[in-house]
């Protein structure tokens, strides 16, 4: 299926190009044509399925920019709000919509000045939205299209009374799209009232639950990360790996360092031109380079099958990013390995991630690697017995075969 078959305009197709998407995901394929007819949509789709574009694209198609809030996306967390804003802003560069995300936990000032200068598409978490509405800063009477994103999560987090209040502030005549990872009877009973005569769209999750990915930590000083990575890669016979760094600069430096150590690598980040990015991705898909160095932002557009390893050269800043990154492997029922290089400075972020995962990750060492100055960071850490690597694929050997469990 091609995006051109979905009934989208030229400028939206150009925006999809900018996003780097080549083919629609199942939820996009199913939800976009329905939404374009003006029907309400009730979609069972979780994060990782491409749901964001499945609602952003119909919004820009159906609601012209007017300088007042005419479409509203309500989402449970700040991270999601920022991600949606990101996608919508890229699209809006082509369509001329003004996009803003408002969420709690930050000062009002920046959000207020942007609101006052006119917004077409507002992305919001429920609390901050009601708060700003209460202060008379938001007018919702012009909303023609509403998206409730991750409705089940909003329910879980106790936001539903707020969502109800928001629904009451909207014009009765509007189009609704509701996305939820689960649509159990119970969830439907509560949230179902928000959409009428909706066309239901169900998609199997495209990204695997994190449990399908084997995850390991390698403790190493920040200064030795590159050296350790090279040693790790030597332990793996065959791989197609994505390595994540925190910044573009680090991605460039790492790529250069890997190349000078004889590792075939290329990098993809937003400072590179669209054509460079496309070529890099194509080369990676064809297997010209077995290793792609990427930043989080770029990783969103990467959908490559059979990625055997995701390596976090830097620990991601949020648990969402971690889950997102490791979801790049173990797609379509395959197994995958996620490796995180953990420096002392990154312990706090890692602890947060483990809290979300609900467990401490197994730690490993590269045998015979000359660890220098490694601070033993965590005496209270759980030690998990080394498990045998399972699920071998394509003759590849998993890294860490010679690893020992170590308390750190
Ligand atoms: P979402 O479920 O909206 O959070 O999207 C999951 C990831 O898939 C994000 O990183 C998107 O950038 C990416 N994505 C969404 N649609 C496509 C597509 N059609 N082709 C490639 N990547 C996509």
C-alpha cells in the first residue's frame, strides 16, 4: 500500500516525505481513509503502531488553518504531547497550521505567549488544558476535530473526569478520533460515549512488548564507551544494529571513531540532508552498513526489519525513549537484544527506566576487556544470574557470550 492511495493532498504527501515514511502502517492505512470521510474513528492501537500520524494527517487535511483552535489532541503525558507536537510541526511546515503543545510541569509563560499569537492545532494534557481554559486563555468553541490519545491510559491515570469536563467545553458537532491500546468491555463502557457511530479500527501491535527483547547493561566509564562498543561488536558474528547517542555531535564522533576502528558504520540525524538520510537508510536496509548510529528524533522514522541489536551508547533521558529505542528490534515476532552502556553519571536515568520496566536489568561484562577507572556504581543492585542467550537467528551469535554476572 502507498500513501498516495489514501486520498491525501499533495502537500500532505510532501509532509509525509519530510517525516521519512515510505509506506503507511496498518493503523494509518485503515484509519486515515475513514477519518477523511468525516466519520468518527475508534482505534485500538498502541504506541509504536504509527498512530500519531494516523490522526495528525487527517486533521491537517480536514481542518484548514484559521488562527484559532480548530483541532484538539488530548493525551495523557508530557512526553506524548511533545512527540505529537513534533510530528504535527513537521507536517505543518507544509500545510501552514500553527501547532502548540501545552502540558503541566513547566512555566506558563512560554505557552501563554504562543497561545495568544494564535494556534490551529492544540495538543494538551488534560490538567493543563483545563487550567488554561479556567484562566480564560483557551477558547475551545471552534474545535471541529477532537483526538483522544491513549484513552485507556488516561482512564488508568484518573484523568477521565477531566476529559469529561473537556468534552463538555467542545461544540457538539465535531469529528472524534479515539485511540486506545486496549478496548476491553470495561474501557469501552467508560470511554465509548466519547465517540458516536465510530468506525472501529483494530491493529495488532507493530512493536513488540519490551519483554520480547533481551536486555543487558554493561557498566563502563564514559571515556571507555567507544572502546567497549568495539570490543562488544567483535563478540557478535553477525548483526544489524542501531546504536543510539544522545546528541547529533556524539553520533558524528562515534561514527568516525567506529570507522577508524574498522567498523562499517553510518549515521542518520537531522543535520544531514533528506537525500543523505534516505541514502543512509537504504544502505542500511540493503546491508551495506551493518551498523547505524542514530539520535532519538531520527529513530522515529526508522522502520527496518530484522534489526538484531539496539545499543544504547548513551542511556536515554526518559523511559519512553528507552522503550521506543528497544522497540526497533524484535519486530514481527523475532527476538532481539538491547544493550545499554551505562556510565556512572547515567545511573539515575537508568534507575527510572528500570522502575518503569519493573525490574533491574541483568548486567554483563566483556571478558578480557581492560576496564579502566570503572566506578562500581551500585552496591545495592540486584544481581541477576546470567541467562543463556536464546532465540538465535540468522546464525548470529549474541554478544556477551563470555560475560560474567557482576554486582555493580
Ligand atoms: P507512534 O505509534 O505514532 O508513536 O509511531 C511509532 C513510530 O513509528 C514513530 O517513531 C514514527 O515516527 C514511526 N512511524 C509512524 N508511521 C510510520 C511510517 N508510515 N513509516 C515509517 N515509520 C513510521
